[in-house]
C-alpha cells in the first residue's frame, strides 16, 4: 500500500509480513505507525523526566506499586492536560510546549500553593498557562532517520547476526518505506 503523511514529503510504502488484511488492515497500520513517535515520547516523559533517571518504586507490595504507577500516570495526564489547555487558548500546537519546562513550572507552582483558595487557584492556572506559552519549542521537524543504536547503553553486547536462531519463530515485521527516497527504511516488530 502506498500513502502520504500530512506534513511530510513524498510517498510512503507499507511492507509487512502480516498477510491477513482482516488481522491488520494496511490503512490502520499506516495510521498507527505515524503515532508511534508520540507513544515513545510519552514513555520518555514518564520514565526519564517525571520519575527521574533512577526511578525506583518505593512500595514493597504489588498493590502499592500499582498505586505508584497510577500516580505517575495521573500526574503526567494532569501536566499534559494543562499544556493542552494553554495551547488551545493561545491557538498553538500543544507539541510546541516543552514537557520538561512544564514539569518545572508545575513543581514550582505546587510548592507555592500549598494552601490556596479557589480564586487564587484560578489565577495560578492562568499565570501557569501564560508562563508555559512564553518560550515555545520550534515546530517539530520531520523524523525520517533510521532507527539505530546511537550508543551502547548496557553492559550486554550489541545484537549480531550470530545471535539469531534460524528456526526460532519470528514476530511479524512491519516496514514503512519512503517510496520517493527508497534508501531510507523504517522497521518495527508488531506487538
């Protein structure tokens, strides 16, 4: 299937080993692939920025760990909601507001507003919106770089061809190819 992506040059071609169109319709795969970057960014925001670089859940029990995870998800959602509302009021793309900067602003505001009235809270939200909009990020550039490891992040050796077992069952492969620039290939394994 060939298709184009809004805001991107060229024609893209979807190539997959999934042969049943009922299992994975081509149009749906193409649409989902475009959203992959958003999901990866969200995971980065939660794991790296919100939780810190050495996030360890403090709870000693599964119920407590689940509660902590929900806490992280709720805080992330609240910050993203604040960013979205600020962007809508100013007619900007929410992607132009930095999550990291928003997190710093919110952390500062929360400590300043330990005891607050509803009127003070409304003024604080308005001031926070204005502060978030002071320094917008540049519009997102197109991401069409190959997915490669830029640096070794673990003590495990990098994957090599010798590590592959020929008779091991493989997950289906989905590949997106820019038909205008056929040298660049994007690959992912479906879940």
